[in-house]
């Protein structure tokens, strides 16, 4: 590692230790895709705050090809050089058994897992008519199965501990859509569906599950940004939101947070009030046409906790977590 990099990490560690209130001492984090970009930034920041970090990265290119052990190991070495603790995992997140291996490594080394950030991702951007079956399957494997593989194996640990913090990585493509990203957007939207179930399953175990929609200049976006924009979109502008969502202090679950270039906001799926036809007779398609404006109106719309209960109703029930 270059001396200047080491000095920068040490200076950052000294600054953070003198100014931080969110302390991760004793906590153990798994960060997937942590060899570069956003994942690397998350891993370094958590380590600087006392967390022990498993750095996962296959070391492939942005399209999911190849592998390189150096990516993960360099980040591990950076953390250790700054006085932290870290281990590398060089497997693919889409490998079901490697999901178990990541958890096993943490349990063997440190006896617990507190945080999982499912950051690993690749791109195969093409318009729908050009997406091959391979393009579709590999995106689903990395972004969706890769999330399932680690969470499935860590979930029993969270339940036994009575504690866990999960940050899933979604995308604006998964909420709002983006031309040429049907496979990517579908996978990222699936992560939001997973969050909305796991926020409920984790409720009584003090496990929060939130989603991040990052906007950052990384290997995946560098080809479409100029140097000035890349500087404004550094991963470090996103990392604070992730660190807070991973902290013990955060009690919110089911949040969709967009972060990038210094901007932070919550996105939410809402349910409009609609119109009740009743069940005395069957509605016709013409009735739907006539009432389409009221059916699609969002005036008075409310966010939902689950399919039957609004967030306001959930909060009024004195449940320990918000959403």
C-alpha cells in the first residue's frame, strides 16, 4: 500500500475517533462487493469506528466476468494497517454455499455477526429485446440470489442474538425505472420486496432491514460520468447513510433511502384511497373506465407497513420499530 494512502487512513481514523458518537466497537459486519467503490467505503468507515469486517469480493469485472483475489485483500490490508480487524472472502455472492461460508468465517473468527450490507453488483445493460437469457440470469443471481444466500444463513444468528442490522442495495431503477435496465431494475425492485417481508420477520428479534438507493461514481458508472461529476458523486457521500442504518441507534426498519452527491431522502410506496364499488353486484370494465380518475388518485395516499396495515396504524400499535 502506498504511504500516502496509509497516512490518509490514519488521519481519517484519528478524526473519526475524536468526533464520532456512533460506535461499532465489538460489532461484526459482512460487506459484499467491498473490494471497490461503495463497498470499500462502507468497510473502511465501519472499521474506523471499531467494527470487525468481513470483506467479500470475487474481484470480477463490472459485467460479472473473471476474478481477482487482490481486490478484497487490499481492503483487508488497508483496514489492518489502520489498526482494525478484517478478513477476506473471495467467493461469489451468487454461490449459495459461499453465503454460509461468509457467516462461518465471522463466527469462527469473532463469534457473531451484527451487520450485513449486500452491496455486490454487476451490470448487463441492454434494451429488453436484446437481453439474453444469460444476461437476465446472471443479474438475478448476483443481485437477488446473492442477497438471499447470505441473509438466509445469517438469519438464525440474528434471531439467536436478538440483534441484527441489514442494508440491502436497491436502485432508482428498481423504483422509478431506467431505460435499458430491465434485468437490473427487476432485481433491484425484488430487493425492495424482500425488505418489506424481512422488516416484519425481524421485528421481534431487534433486526432492522432497510434499503439504499445509491448514486455514486464507481466502476459501474464511471463510463457515463465526467471527472467533475465523479468527484461530486464520490462513494463517501453515500456512506454516512449506510453507517447510520447499520448502527444500534437506528430503530427504523423498512426505509428506502436515496443518497448521493450530498443529497439524502426517503422514497416510499403509498396506497391511494381508491373507491369501493361494493359486492352487491359485479363491476364492469366500463365502471372502471368511468371511475379511473378516482381509482388512480393519490390524494390522501398513505404509506403501508404491510398489505393490511398503514404505517400510522402500525405505529399506533406500540410496536418497537417504525417503518
